[in-house]
């Protein structure tokens, strides 16, 4: 065990994670200093894989990478864009699912679940600005896997519009109860 102590914090280290403890009574931290065009990181390993999990910062591109199961799974780009399961982001948040993955039994990419619990009764808010010179705000686009638009939901001057949908992808809006 290694305990680096500049002052007593008044806390005790977790018995399961006390091999290295850095303690102080003021701002306390660890600095990992690397070469200008190199990476700095923390690796998690076991007897089968010496980097099965990792946190890494690339000083050359200024991106922060998170790895699980020996592969990069999340990246924060130098301009704040976030990529999940992909190393490039063409949007502020880009989530990628490889079609060969079978762990998603229902086939959906994401779920936003709100149990309601009589306090938080809301779903998703979408804030967006003008997409083009027509002053129409495109809130949602529906596209095929190759980015061919199949329809959209837009709004302008208080009117919500359901854009043209292809015959194979109709827009169904249920009647209010």
C-alpha cells in the first residue's frame, strides 16, 4: 500500500480500494503529464488483458477517450462533441450502433424512461434554432440508415407540421383521449 498524505482529510479509504491513497485537507489531485503529441492515461487490466478498461487523453488531437472491454466506447472531442461507440461525431451527440450487435433484443437504439413517480411527469424537450432561411425549425428528422430523409416534424410561428412522409413510412397520429 502507498499512502501519500499532505494533511489529514478526516476521511478513511475504502478497504477494497486502498492500494494507493492520496490525501489532503485542501484541493487534492493527481497530475498525469505527457508529451505534447502523446497520450496520458489510466489503464485497468487483469490476467487476460492489460488494458481491458482505460481512460486516455490524446494531447495531439485534444480528445478524451473511455475504453471498455479493450475498445474505445466513448470519446469527448476537443470542441465538446460526444461520440458513443464511434470515434467520429458529425453532430454534437453521435450514438452509433453496429447492426451486427445482437444484445439489443428489441432492436431500439435508445430509451428515455420516466417512471413518473408523481413528481417528474415530463418526457423529452427539444430546443432547436432555424435550420434554414425559411424560419422553419426542424425538430425531428426520420431517415433511413443511409441518411435518406423519410419525413420530419417541424414548427414555425406556433404551427407544428408533419413533413412529407414516404408511402412506406406513414405518419400516424392518434386521436386525443
